C-alpha cells in the first residue's frame, strides 16, 4: 500500500494535505503513528464525513522515505489528478 505513493500524485506534509482535503481531492490518507496528536487530530477532523481510506504508517521516517524525501513527515496523501 505504501508503494502506491511512488506511482500516484500525492501530497506530503500537513499544509499540502489539508489543502487537498479542503478541495476534496484526497483518496488515501497516510498518517505516521509517531506523529504529534495535535497534528493528526487536525487532519482526521478534516476527513470527517468523507469517504477517505486512512492508513497508519509505523513512523514519520518511513513515511517520508516512501514519499521520496530525506526527512520524516506526519501525513501524506494520494490525490486525484
């Protein structure tokens, strides 16, 4: 499932993902389990009443690596083009 991030359009990070959620473009949301709760809660609140698949990822470092960046990230999403 994480490998889908390499092959589809995506957002990386809180700001980009929140913009995509507001525009109803998110299909799959990835959240790092070691991310700060205050960040994760904002994203989950934005997902309310939307049919978005939510996937938990072991760590921010792993999520960042799967997104092709050298730093960790709390959230990422696969978006519609």
